[in-house]
């Protein structure tokens, strides 16, 4: 799947309920990442949001997964949970310098997630996006931004993201805005509406719809059936996709990711 430019996975790999429905009973916890990486094709590292990790940890994680596997990395909350985003330069520098480049070619996009209370201020948000570097330690960086306040539901925000070539996260969440506009050469989607009473989190019809969306994104198009705030992005030859089954009924996330992977082939 990763060779096709489509990476589908879960958030993190340490979650106790998965030891009852995903990981084998006899599997040592130290091997959970290795096991997960053979059943999904990407993982969003969430621990980096709360605390600094060591360079050795990133290097160890990279060695535990197969070629073609990718990690996205959630940026530190100290970068995004602030009144003035344009003053985040020092925090951004510290976050990027902690050693995440040890992931090498297994480094996917960096996810910059904002609180639901953070409103859209074009000047300040533009100043923040200007602080995001294109490279760190000689490795190219890609940036995705997840906004969760209704004030971002405007064409001005889409245009600003396109100017800075950052991806707007497509969030399938009942309480947050769903912004489908494409603003970068890759797509970052977080599916957060899994249901606990469905073994795969999403039912078969919903998984079919997401599979169709993935195929459209992969082919470089903006899928039909979504609302767009600005002019549709020009069609591209292809787009790389990073899609995570996360939150919602988290216990269903691995099954949901594997079900979607099987539908896309």
C-alpha cells in the first residue's frame, strides 16, 4: 500500500484495549510497534504533542518498521497552544531539533493541531505558517494543519494554506469543521467517527466511500461529494495520501485501517 503513495494507519501503538482485539495475547509490549507496522502502513506519533522525545527513540522506531512504512509526527502543544502564533519560533525550533529526522525516509508529515478555541486571525496565522521550515537537518519537511474552530471555514484560510503549501487536515468529526479543499501536494485525513458497535469502526458502505475518496486523491483529483470553500485545486498527476483512523471508538482503529487497506488493494 505505501508503494502506491497511500499510507493508512492508526494513532500511536500503545493502547491497552488493542491487547484484546489486535495484538496477540502472547506478544511482548516491546514488540507492539513491530507487529502494528506489519498490519497498517503508517502511524501518527502522538506522544510528541505532550513531551520531547529522544533522538535514540526516533532511531529505534525507524528500525522497528519495514521499508516503506511512515510515521507522521504531531507537533508539540507548546508550538500551537498560544495566544500569539507568530511568536512560536523558538518552540518550533526546539520541537524540530529533538531528533525526529532520525526517522529518515520514514518521516511523513508533521501535524500541527490547534485547539477548538483558536480562531482564525489571517495575519497571525500567516506569520505562524511562515515559521515552518522546508527542511530540517537536510531532510525535507511536509506540514499539515488541523484547525477546529468554525472561523477557519472561509476561502481566505484555504488560500493562505495554499500560499504556504501546507495541507489542511480533512477531519471526519461531528464537532469540528470538515474542510475538503486541497492545499498541498499531499492529503492528510483523520477519520474520527468510528462507532464502537461496528467491528470495523465504519460500516462497509462508509468504507467504500472513503476508498473512493482515496482513489480520487491518489489520482490527483478533489473527490466529489464534499463541500469546498474555495476554487477547486488544479488536478495533479497524483497526490500522496496519509489517512489515520484515530479517536472515535479507538478500540476499532486497527480493524478500521486494515479494512480500508483491503478495499483499496
